[in-house]
């Protein structure tokens, strides 16, 4: 079974809370994990996570693992796990103000290319709900953590390619030809005039680009104030090592 998701699901330089509405209660629970990513390797085949209930009611959880991939057009895709990454326990209850431990492990470490998964920790609806609360709304949350199973020899090779500006809109591709993922904390877009002075600047959202994948950005509107003065658009990734940069000549400006 495949689960197609919008690309923003992967932004997850942090753990993502996906909101789902269920009319089974009246109180919103509060919980968190002590990690935003999990890294496994031949040298570290298990990881321990702490799940904390900061609310005032007990919370039951279901834990599952999905294989995480990206399509050719940059869409996120979750599929049924191949069983290589496992989590325990898969069902647990956390009383208010207490913690429980989750163990995540890999059976067969990666050899040449990083394997990517998502650990899903889903709050379960309470078993017993008073009739007076039956029509109220309760927010049921899922935490989604990236799990990276890394090879011994890591090769990082990323670049920004196919940059162009047409009718005031920017398009480009973040290309990853390394054997592990790239995570940007944002991509800075600067419009420079003929003297190299910044005319405008904005920062695009953070993204993951998995190994041997492309992440296209298409038709991003550029600021139109003083657009005729722009002679170059400069792109630079934030938070990557090394930094990914490219420059796009715009001799006629970037106006629509």
C-alpha cells in the first residue's frame, strides 16, 4: 500500500505533528518525543527514544514504521515497511506526567546507499468517553520522525541545477547525487543589481532531498519591487555542508 503525501510532509528538520480530527473526546492531549531524527548505522544499530505525556490524562499510542521515498517530481511517498527497521513496543500507554521508552533498531544495516523510513507515533482515541462529551472535538496527533539507516562510507554530493527565471517566476532543482540525504534549513534567494547590491531577499522552506533524488522548485514568484534592476538571482542553501549555490543571469530583470 502506498501513501502519497504533499512534499511539505518532509520538512521536517523537526518532528511533524499531523492534525487529524476525531469526534471522540473533549480534551486535547499533549506529548512529545525527545528527538526529531533517528540515525542508525552498522556501528549503531539501535536507538532509544523517550515519549513524554505532559498532559493531564493518560494517552495510548500505536507505533509503526513506513518506508519513506521520493518520486521523480519530488513528492513524498510512504509505503508499507519492508521490516528492516523495527520499533518496540508497538502499543503503549503513558500516564499523565510520565515517560515511556521506545526502541528503534535496524536488522540489516545499509551497505552502499542510505535507507530512509518514517517512525509514526500515533495517539489512539480514548477507549471510554462520557456521553456528555461524545459530540466534542478531540485532536488526535501523529508524530513523524525521519529514520536514516546510513552506510559506512558516506558520500555527499549536492548541487543546484536548471535555474531559470521566466516572467517573474523562479524555477530550479536541488540535485542529490550522494549516497545520503541532503537537508536544507532553507534556500536563500537574492536578487542583485549590476553593482551586486541586494535588491530583494527571501528564504524558501527547508527540505529533505533523499539519496540519488531531485527536488524541483517550480514557478516561485519573485518580488516585483524594483524588478527591472535585477541582473542576477543568487541561490544558496542554508545549513548544508558544503553550501549549495548557483547564480542565474537576468540581463532583462525579473519583472512579470
